[in-house]
C-alpha cells in the first residue's frame, strides 16, 4: 500500500462522491458562512481537475447525483426547508454549465435521461430530459408506477460491489480477525465500537482511545493479517469529545481516509503486502 494523494481544506468536507470514470468529487462547506465549494480529482492519476469551484448560488445548493461525468445540482426552496428545486447540469471536464431548468426538480438519471418532476396541488407530474442538453424528451404525466419501476431499475443497475464499507463493530468478525484487532488495541483505553474491514490479506480498522486528559483520539490502522505487520497508522482526529464514524472506505483499489473533517487521504492498495 502506498499514499497516492491527499486533499486538505480550511472548510469542512461534507460529501465524497465517485463518478463512473473514477473522478473523485468532494463537497466542502464553510461552517460559518455556509458557502459551498466543489473539488474534483482524477483517481487514477491523482491530478486535480478543478478546485474551489462555485456556482452563482453559493450557499443553498447541493449535489443530487453525478451521471456520466455530469454533476446535477439542486437549490433549496427556502433555507429552512428540506425540499429541492431546479436542476443545474455541470460538465466535469469543461466545468461549464450545460443547462439549467428552473421549473423541474431532479429524481434520478437513467439511460441518458434525467427523470424530473413538477409539483402540482396534489400530484407530481413527471418529465424526462436529455441528460446533456436538458431538452424535454417525454411527458409521463402522473404515472407513479412507471417512474418507481424505472427508478428501481436504475438503482439495481449500479455496481456497489466495487465499494467496501467498514463493519460497525466486531460482532461480525471471525475469531482470528477479532483477536488480531484486540491484540493491537489492548494497550489503548478503547471507547466505543471498533469499525473494521478486510480485503484479501489486508485488515483495516479504526477506534477511539481515551487519553490522559479524558479526551479521545480517533486512530486508523491497516495490518497484514498473516504477519500482523503494521502497514499504515494514521491519527484521524485528536482531542475529540464524541465518537466519530464513517472514517474510511475502499473503492476498487483505493482506500479513502477522512481526517479532522477537512482532509481526505487516498492510498493505493497492493495485493502483495509483506
């Protein structure tokens, strides 16, 4: 395993998304001003595609989805309401807005079409739009059955097998894995659950250790399961008072580690660990 590249911001990381072409998209927000920025890296090369990108609306904005390297953004009707409105399509390669629909809200993208809706007094009215141009393709009326069926098809078409997320505690670990992790953490005053994941000969886990000042340190460790040799040891968060989760995951041959809420470190996994 070796460190591939890293991302660090003075703002908080809110979302991490990966496209079909292995582009890493990171959403950061300023916790004071609430302004949102977007960043993109090519996972294979580690090169930055764009950084600190902002649209005209800088606050009440979020990502709906990414489809074929087009990011679909939404706005909020009101700052204190959870509903979404409008669709803004941004091309990752050129960082140009391809189209902006002020009337419809996004549902999902499938087979080169964006499924959207307008909200009537009681019903939703569904329309499909060309994913690249935003041109209207079909008027589906209020056919909830058809739209829900297509949405299920879209969800089932996604390949989640390339992702590995950690187990939330040791209850699902086999005895050898459990003993390896407990042996490593025995010298720490562990608080809360130990999250873990295993890929081939690689065992990864994160845990919280209480320090002398009663505050917690969140640590990540990657070991070779056979030799128990430490391959990576990272301090994720220091001086924390609450237990933090979702600190790492694996996509294909890449390990992602989130540190201090504002940093993402990417490692390339190797199958030939010592």
